[in-house]
C-alpha cells in the first residue's frame, strides 16, 4: 500500500481540494496531509476537505495505523512521523517559525516505506519539503510537485524543482492520474518476475550509458537501477523496456538525464548524530593525539554528494582542535561522480530547512544567513577540496588519517564492495580510520581492519604499512588504467644495469652542477644535487615553484631567464648573479636552458647553479678598481645609498605604523561587522517567525473563508426553508430581545426590520390577551417546552410553540417562538363538530335505534333510542364488539355470517330477526355499508326495528 505524504503551506487549501476531487475513493492508497497550521487555532481542514472527497477524512491521532483509502490530517501544534505504518505524534521541539513539519514527516515516510513512499509538494512559501523529497527520491519513491504556474504561492514548488527532486511537475488535478498509473505499474512489477526480454533491455541500457558517459553501472544493484529506469519510463509513458532502450538511442539528451537519475545524492548534515558524536569524542582525538604542530591532517569523504557530510566532518574537526587548543593544517578531500552535486557543494549554499539537522549554535558559528538559505562560512569551505572522482575506477587518495564512505556501498553489488574495501585500506595510513554507515560493513575483509565501534561502523587499519595493503582478488582498475606494462616487466626493467650506466651516474655526481628540471611555469619536476644554497621553501602555503623558492635577489634574474627561455627559446648561460643568503653575499653563475628534444622534453627547462670562483683572501675575484675618480664616485654612491637606506627605513617604519593603525581599525570594523551580522541574524530569525505566522494566518484565513462560504450557503438554505414552510418564527435571547424573525411572524407581532435588538415586550401583538412573554420566561427557567393554540383579533388561529434556544455547545441562550397557522384545521374541526351535532339531532329526531360499526364490527356510535330500548349506556356500548352486546346474546352464527360474508358482497340487507334480545320483544335488523367522507373509512350502519306484538 503506497502512503502519500502531501505538504502545503499558504494557498494549499485550494490545491488540496482540487487534488482530492479527482481521486477515486478506492485508490488503494493512504494520504497523510501536513499543512502549516496555526498552533493556537483549532483546524477545520478535515470538515472542509470532506466535501471534496468520499474517502474518510480524519484528524491524525497518536499510534493510529494508516489504512488505505483514508485521509489523515496533522493536528495543530504537533510534529508527526511514521514508524512501521503507524503515525507517531509529538510536541514540537523547535520554536515557532523554525519548524519544518513537512520535511520531518517526509523523511520518516521515506525511511519507513522506501519505494512505497510518495511525496507531494503543493502551494506554499519557503523551502519546507525539499529535503524530504530528496530522501524519498533516494529511497526509490515517487515525488510530485505542483506546477508553480498553477500555485497560489510558488515558493515551495520552485524550491523543490530547482533542487532537482521532482519526478513530475503537474497541476493538482493531473496528479491523481500519475499516482494511479504508478501504483498499477508497481503492482505489475512486484508480481511479475523479470523476463529475459527485460534483462536484455536492461543490459542494452547499461551499454548505452557506458558508451555515452564512460561510467559502468552494471555493478550497481539491479533493484536500484530498475526503479530509476522505470521512473524515466513512466515520465515518457513507455511501458516496454526495449522501447525505452530504442528511445535512448534516438535521444542522447535522455541518456544524460538517466545518468543524473542514477546518481543517488541522498545525504544531510550530521546524519546519524550519535555517530558524529562518537567521531568527535573518541575517533578524532585519538587521531590527533601526539601529533606535531606542523602535522597535516588528511581526510577523504568518498561519495560526498552535495557536500553536507564533508562539511559536517570539517565542523567536527574544527571543534575538536579548538577543544584541544591546537591548530593543525587540514587537507580534507571530498569527491563524487556527479559534477552538479560537486558544484552545489563548492558553493556551500543550502536551504533554510537544514536547521532541522544543524543545531542553532552550529548554524550561528559555521553558517551565514542569506536570502536563499544558509551558506557555509569561508573558513570551513577552505578546509574542504571538492573534486569529481569515480571511486570505483579512479585511483584513491593516499596516506589518509580518515576515510568516510557512508551509504554508497549499499547501492553496489558484492563484487564492487569487495573491491572498494581494500582500496580504502590502501588509502589509509597505518592506524587510519574507516567510517561507514550503519547499513554497511567491511564484509569478508576482517583481516584488514579492527573494529573501533561496531554500532557506528568505525574501523582501524589492522596491518602495518610495510605489509601488502592491496589484498584484492584482482588487479584494481585504477592500476590497470595507469599502465599497460605488466609488473614483471617493470621489475625486470628496473634490474637492468651495466657499466655504462654506472659510469654515467658517477660523472653526473662528480661534474654536473646543482640543477632542477621544471616545466614552463617553473614548477620543479626533478632535483639534482643539494639546492639548499639557492632554493628554500617560502613561508605560507607550500609550493614547488623554483622562482618562488629562490632566495632574495635571485628571483628577479631567474624569472627573467625563465621567461626568455620559454617565450623565445633563448638559453641563459653563465649569468653572474649576486644575492644575500643567511646574512652573507653570494655570487653564482646561473644557467637556464630549454630542452631541445621536442619529444622527450617538450615543455621542460633545465636550471643550473654554479658557485663563482673566490679569491685566495676569501672574497670573490673581481677586476681591479680604477683610479681616484672612480673611488670618489664610489664614495658618493655609497653616501647616496646610505641616505636612501635611511629614508627607506623611515618610510618602512611609518608604513608599519600605518599598517598597525589600519589593522586596529580593521579589527574594530570586523567587530562592528560581527555585531551587525548578529543583529542581521536576529532580524532574519524574526523575519522567519513572522513569515511562518503569516503562512499560518493565510491557511487559517483560507479555512475561515471556506467556512464563511459554507455558512453563507447554509444561511441561504435556512432562509428558503423558513420562507417556504410558512411558519412564523421569532428568535429571542435570554433577555427576550429579538435576534431574528421570519416574515410570517409579522402577522402575529407587528414587526419590521429595525426591531432586531429590541425587547419583544415593546412590540404590540394581535393575539387575544395571551401573555407569551411570561410563558417564555418560564421555558427559560424550566426548559420545558410550551405549546398552545391562540387566536388573533382578526380571527386567525395559530399553534404557538415556545422552546429553549440551544447553542452547539448545548448552552441555553434564549427561546424560539413559532406560530403555525391552523385556521383551516380549526375551521374543519368546527365544521366536523357541527356536522356531528346535526347528525345526532337528526338521529334523535328519527327515534329509531341505530348502531354504527367499524370494519372490525366494534360499536362506534349507538343512538339514544338504542340505549333506551336495550337498557344500556353509551359507555357500555362504545368500543365493544357487536357480538358482545347484552352479554353475548347478539353473538350468533347467523349474524356473523350476515356481517362477515354476505354484507361485503351486498350493499345492504333487511329483515334479520333478533329474538329474545329483550323479554317479550322481537326486533328486525337492517344493515347497510357506508363510507366516512372525511377519512374514507368503511363503516356499517345497523337499524333496529321493533316488531309489533303478535295476535
């Protein structure tokens, strides 16, 4: 069952409704909504969205198991995560304005559901959700982003799209189609084993990738590669992998897009915080312990992606050095195959939601807040050197103190993993540390490492430097790619030696001057002899450039001679140069010769140094000086030189003083800048909080607007309902003040529109002396409804009801008085009573005994003459069966047959004899079927006629 996490902020309500209107109720997916809600306001989002979908929409609760075809909405002021398909709610840890609830949930969704996770980002401001989509994408899930052109606020969609974490960019109404298609395709793939045609198509794609990019992905796990190929196929609506392979051949750009898709750039700052805590407390202090002040700490982060992990290690290292009170030179290399990821890492600019992973203290200390997010400070960026490298086939770095390769090998087959572990061992110094992710291990290479922390996968090299550190099953690609000669050939070549070679070496050592071989830039390639008298390492960053390493006084001549040799090919031979070294003036002869052989020495220059001959007195031989004129000139020049030196010294001292003042001013400006930066950070924080509050208010406003529209619709329905039922209604509060009334109520009370808010006692009614206000007070006190028929002075009759007015919270807040016009019913009842009176008068005037029976032969009416002749009362006959009259004397089979069988077939009968009903009297019964005009009820009329006495 795919679980779809949907995130939105400002303007998300309309997008939610549009999205769910196009989803069927049986999609077999679960949906979890994470909008930005006001923590102090009760959300009505569930009520609003329930109108847009037939699926149940409920507010999420803690420990609720997510079910398919259900929609869950995060409650206000709660963080939400997913663990084994169960929602976990907690109170937010971060302050308002710094929370990233969408990122937090999407990350947990990706970690819990892997390829069954789907992330959707809809309208909103900021960048919340971007890092969550990256995690879902890296775990093989699907990511959808709303087209910014259709979003009310395009900040969140644009951030996700620019970061490259959107597999589909669509308007909300088209997302349902993509989700359903992906779900169907995933079900087919899971239930169908790979066919030979599928395997063949996959191999064709691997060959096309290797041919176009030079990188072989055949050693990657097939499930990982397959999911990403399927995503690209779904993007182009291609279902057959052979068709997609042919599409790749025809579209070279698609190969590059697929190549980028296969590069898994899933990382974050301080991923697995406890592992980095172990790195800080245990591992790095052990590495740095006992190291000299000039020690260079070398570290390598392989598969660095966008650089978060490399910068995390750099920050940890900086903190450790500060805690130790020592400063080491750091060389931290971070490499990856993806050039786009390396470009992001070099820029060091990350979205604002990294605050979920980086503590506020580290954000303040190591980052600078900018418009687009947070940028790593320059001193940390300068610690890291980023480079593009294929760790599988390119040679590794060497002499490393720490190698970190986390969550790279989990995507590789076992064969590549077995090649990488020895390569990392080769890269490490004796005692160096390998840092892996909790999901990775050194496999079958336990002889190369000893475990420092099995939980967080820190390993120390176990064999000494003199041992063979390249214990591999085959020759590494980075060795075979560098040389085509076999090792045996190389060794044999090195052993070849003869007398001529020994003689050549002896002559070079005895007679060749001190020399260096450089390229055209002056960078030293080879050194012959002791160059300490002529070259020395300059202070600052290390260099091997001969011009930069030359002593003062020699640099100018060397640079000029090198330039002449490079640009014009003219050698400089035996040029005498004087310079000062160790307080002593030295004189040498400089030679700079470009190599003439264009094949062997193209782009190379030979620089040689000869010491000039010295006189027996220890001074350098020179020509005898001239006469007195020359000596005077020399003295004058020496005086000028002394004066110039004095002036130069004064200028230097003034310059130094100015430099100190400028340095002091610069420190003050720097202090002011830090204060301004701190103020700016506080303002940025306030801005973020205000922006967050604004987003929440926009969401609340959208909900309230939808509620207003709903209430408006309900009010229209209520108005039409009250107008069409023709019932006068007056709504009164607990002080009997008019709240609202209908137009029919104006026929009882003389009400106009301006009477709302006035006491009802101020309004004259048309009722005949009926005090309804006192009854209303009684209803408020006792909560017992009151009902009465009342008459107006115009002769109209109304059924008046007074009932308590209850709010949604079941609070009594007044009464409701209704008036239902019953004039027609009263007139009908009066007419019926009048008709009954007339009928009774007629029957009494006739003077014959009569009975009216219902369909069950029970007596409905007995005339006075019947009661008189048979000596019974009305109460004794009414409602009783005719067969029970006179103690059952009327119950005869003949009468039953007459009433139950014969009379239904005939309209009437006459002359049925009733004997001994009364002593000494005989009667004849006559019967007729009649129908009540009012109710349509079938009745029987029995007439009783006394027979005259016989002769």
